[in-house]
C-alpha cells in the first residue's frame, strides 16, 4: 500500500471511529436514562458513572479492534465485530422505543444512527438492510397507536422510513463510489499497465515496509531479481508488440509459480522482482531455480503461431540479514547477483556472494572493517567507471575457470580470484577523464594511468589476509619480454599469479566494449593472444588459456551478455 493511501485510510478510519463514538454516546445516554432507577436526576455521580463507564468500555473496545484488525488476515473478524456492534446499537434503540411508546416521533429518529453507520461501514446493501429493518419495526410499534393518534403516527412512520431508505441509498452509494474511485486510483498508481503486476513504485514501497517488519521481528527476507535473456534480439526479430505479449505471458507464468505470500512486481523493462518475506536464502534459491526451469520449459509463441524456444531468464538472489542490513544494500546485492548470472552465461541463478563477501567471511575479525572499506572503494570505482567494475567481475570469473582448468590448488585459486577482482582498485585515484577518454592517451596521461597498479597494491597491503595478492596486483601489467610496468620485470621474474592475470585481463579487454575500441571477434582475440605470446604473455599459459576458451567456445557464444555491462 502506498504511503498516501495509508494516510488517507487512517483519516477515514478516524472519521468513522468518531461517528461510532458519538452514536454510542448518544444512544447509551438515552438508554441509561430510560432504565428503571432509584436515584433522582440530582444523583449526578450515579448518572455519570452509569453513562460513562459503559460508553467508555464500548469506545475503548471499538478503538482497539479497529486499529488492530486492519490487515487482510483479520478482515473477517472486523466484519463480525462491526455487525455485532451495529446490532447491539440497534437493540439498544429498540429497548428505548419499547419503554417510550408515546414519544415515537422523537425516539424513532434514533434508528437513523445505525442506518447511517451501516451505510458508511457496509455500503448501500448494508445500509438498506438496517433501513428496512428499522422501518418494519417502526410499523410494528405504531400498529396499536393509530386508533389514538389518527394518521399522524403512520405519517411520521412513513416519513422516518423514507428518510432511512434515502439516507441508506445516498450515503451508501457515495461510499461505494468513493471506494471504487480509491481502488481505481490505487491501481493506476501501483499497477503496471502491461502485465497487471505491481510497478516499480509499489515494489519500492513494499520492500521498504517488509524490510522494516522483518528487521523489527528478526525474520529473514529474500529478494529475487529476474531478467529475460536476449530479449533485445527477441524484440528485433518479432517486434515490440509481440515482445509486450511475451512480457504479459511471462508475468502470468511467474505469478502462477511463486509461493503464497510472495510479492511479485515488474521491476523494469524486461526485469521482474520477487520479494519473499520470512524465506531463508536456500529456499529462495530453490524458488528462483524453479522459476527459471518453468520459463525454460515454456514455449512462447513468437508470431502467435510458431514457438520461440530460446527465451530464458537469469536470476540473482540476495537475503536479509545474511547479505544486507538495509533496502539499498539488499537491492545492490541482488543486482550484483543478477549481473553475475548474466556475465557468466544465461539461464542461470546466482546467489549474491561477491568476491569481497567471500573474503569477509574468511578474514579475522579485526580485518573485516578493512574489507568493508574495500567494498566502499569498489563502490566508488563502480560509480566512477562502470566498465572497471564489470571488467573486474568478469576477470575474476575467467581466472577462476582457468585455475580449475590448470588444476591449481584450491587455496591458490581463491587468491587468484580475489586478486583478479581487486586488480584495478587503484583506478580510484585515476582521473575520470583519463579512464573514459575515447582517443589515445598522451604521454602525461599514460604516465598517470601507469600508476594505478602501485596505488592498488598500497590499498591492499593493510589487509593481512590479502598479502599474497599484493604482488599480483602490482605486477599485472608487466610484459613477458620486460617492456611492461611498473617494474619492467621479465619472464619467470614476473610472479606466476600476475602472469595469469596479464592474459585474462587482456582477453576480457579485447572482447568488451571500451571507450577507445570496439570488441574483437573471438578468432581475432586468439590471434592477438598468440601474437603476444613470448612478448607480452607467458607462452605456455597463453596456449593453455586459448585451449580452454576454445573448449568452452559453444557456451561463450551462447550469450552476448559478456559484451555488456549490467543495464
């Protein structure tokens, strides 16, 4: 529910509560005065106690229930309470009429109170039920009085009955129109017109509310972000109209397969979000993978007739409090997990476990603050140059694959991954205009750019756990023939980890869109790597790397997601 809706509902509820309180005060006061009593009107204390005690009890009970039975699961209880409350009020007035047969002209008008309240609470139908009941009882009460009062009693009864029905029809109708308009406006603000799901605005409101609830009650909350793979190609092939139909069909498919209690929304153009309150990370991952399988098995009709079998989704999963402590952190974590699933292929589910998160879980307690500082620095690098961040993520992935291919020890493979992710952190000190320059760098600018390995190494030195990767970061631009920087090391003199990173770093740079060049084809990349063998790169490592990439060629060519940063 949007904030403006919540405030408006609270104001209306306060008005209705005020009307109820006034009605009960009036009715209970007359009821008390009509009871047989042994005190005179001068017994002020007795009258006050007799009036205010029951009125206060009813008012307090009404206020408490109206404010604590507002959620969807307790609407039936609130409905029963309202029916009981109005019925009691109706019976109180009936009791007054029984003991006041000669003042029907005044007392009969009291039936207007439950009629008005019923019309406000239940709408036109509920108001009509109370208005009809009041009219029938008035005729029954006046049946024996017509002989003494001629037609005046019946005239008064007819007038009162007409007033009851008119008030019920008009006020109930106004409330129904107002409620209908409110629902329409709420849908207009909250609903995505194409898919019928909640839109981005509603998603943000729900996430904020549910995170506050989860934090307050110490419950977990998981977030899944879904993105359609290769949807641009789909739109190019079949047109945007057909693409809209697919989005609508996909939304319905996901909605049918999310667990009860999940909050589903359209997060962006071809992205969807699923909030899972009270769901742990493992269960959320299973939900995401189940949705991925359902979509991959579904056959979308591309042109209304022929199935388009290549439509799949990728997903990123993050959890509160395991990965994040706030809405912004949770969104960032789920976004990074989704990005990771896109850059490493398609039709995948990735749980957020960024490289820095892996490091944080392995370091000593006193080093965790330093890791948090590195996280902040990487966030700043991301803001400064999105390419650097995406590049670091991809290089970390490729180098981990290469380490597995070389059958390197697990601990060394982890260090390679950490160093690869952090190898460009020194670019934080590099001016933005140099990082994003489209043309060639001049001599002065190139000198500044060559400083970033040293700056990065200095940033990592305070973290004891990362000491083994400092030399990797410092020397990842050294060339095998000794022409690189910053130290001009050559051959076996270059640390083994830095020689691996030199190849993987160049590979991703050549196949990715950069400010100063377009991506190369895979065959051209292989030629460039082989041309640089024994000059820029360790020849044995180049041969092994090219062999690995050729082996994974079909998987790499399956998706163009490697060529793009996260949208």
